[in-house]
């Protein structure tokens, strides 16, 4: 069985380029911490991506224990390292909804819709707006050149999301959340959490990207070094959440990137949830997707 994601690409100029990029991913070396893409195709302005079918995404399991999050973070770190070094790409849309798990406890980064090639030069900065506002690094919000360290920021936000069950500033609409991200001190875990977990989050969430720990540095932190085995972290709700998710996604899933769809993970949303989701998608895909064609050939 495979999963198929349908993306409305009406706003994007060159569908064939994106198609080619996905084909390259499908032919590339397999990494156990990255969801495997099998191929892609187009139907009109829709891009269809076929990929490995997983059981569900980590956002459906939150909050998770610190120990479980440590396992997920270790796997995410390995996946990111592979993405940056082997594929010469960085993620730019890391969040719990884009980290998938299997019932064997495997953890894999997904959603390469936002992944762009660095064209062999890790020193080269990208300047394309993309990603989800609440997980977005301050340098992206400020429209500054940025590099792979934006993924480290998003990793820290994702760790907080998974441990506390809440994304920092998520009560605010996206514009205010982004302003808060710039103006307020970096989000931190409270003292009820362990020093190791707090330290990990602190090293990821530094407004100045040069002050963030490198991916290798993060891998060597006690919180990650002490992380357990893949077959021991899944909570019992993982099985339920996965099944709920499958009811709606079945063998395939689809989504309109212009926020036309009402399905969110496990079902249909109503009222405030739907309003909030629409708002997020609007900012994610419309207001903040300001590509700069002259340098967006990476
Ligand atoms: N390969 C897959 N196998 C199983 N479930 C998947 C797979 N890919 C996605 N899903 C499920 O579908 C949900 C929606 O995924 P989708 O990528 O369309 O939206 P999203 O992750 O919420 O937002 P974004 O478009 O920003 O990535 C995921 O959260 C996950 O639960
Ligand atoms: Mg996704």
C-alpha cells in the first residue's frame, strides 16, 4: 500500500521542475528516517506524490513523554543530517504533522513539498518564503537570508509542541504569532520538565542562528544520547490515532494547498477549528509564499 498526496500547484510556475525534483528524491539513496518517495505525476495543475504509507503523524500523539520525544528528536536529527548532507536540501517545514511514525516505532520526516535543492553549495543561502508560521525561524520572518539552521529552530518548536502538547503562540493568529516570535524572548520549557529536555530546547531556540547548536552538537546532547529504542517509545494511543487517521486517508490522501479542503488528519473540522486552520493555510501558502524568481533557482 502507498500514500498519495495531491497538491494544488496553481500558484507555482514550473510544475515540471518540481516534478523532476521529486523524481530525483525517488531515485536517491534511502534513509530510514525519511519517508520514501516513489514518484510523482501531474493531473492538470495538481501534483500527485506517491510515497511510503506510514501509520500516522506525531501531532496526533501529543503530548508525548519526554522520553518518547527524545527518540523522535534523535530520529529527526538523523533524517535532517541525511537531508542536508546527502540530498543537499533542507526541510523548511518541520513540525509534528510532518513527522510520521509506523507501528514498529520508526520515525520519518515527511513532506518534501517545501524541500529545495541547495545546488551543491551548503554555503549558499536560500531566500524563499515557505513553511508554517508557528514553526518559522525568526530570520525567515524578518526576510533575511537563511540556511539550514532554520530547521534547527523548527526542531526546537516541534520538541516543545510534542512535550507540552501546544505550539508556542498558537493562541495567536499567524501574523501576531510571528510578531511575538520576533519581539518576545525565545520559548522555553517550564521548570516542571527535566533539565536535559529544557537544555535541548534552549540550544535549538536561539534567535541568532549562529548561537544555535549544530546538528552534530544536538546529537551529542545528553537528552538525545539517552534516548531509547525505536520499539519502546510508542504510547498505546498511537494505535488509535493511526486508525482514526486511516479512516479519513484510506489508501490515499489529498489536500488542496489553497486551503479548500475541510479534512484535517482524522476528520472534518467545524467552527473555530476550521476557521483557525483556514487562517493558517492562508498565511502559509498565500501571504508568506513570496518567491524571488531571480534567486529561486536553487
Ligand atoms: N505517507 C503518509 N502515510 C500516512 N499518513 C500520512 C502520510 N503523509 C501524510 N499523512 C497524514 O496526513 C496528514 C496531512 O498531511 P499533509 O502533509 O497533507 O498536511 P500537513 O502535514 O498537516 O500540512 P503541510 O501541508 O504543511 O505538510 C498528516 O498529518 C498525516 O497524519
Ligand atoms: Mg505534511
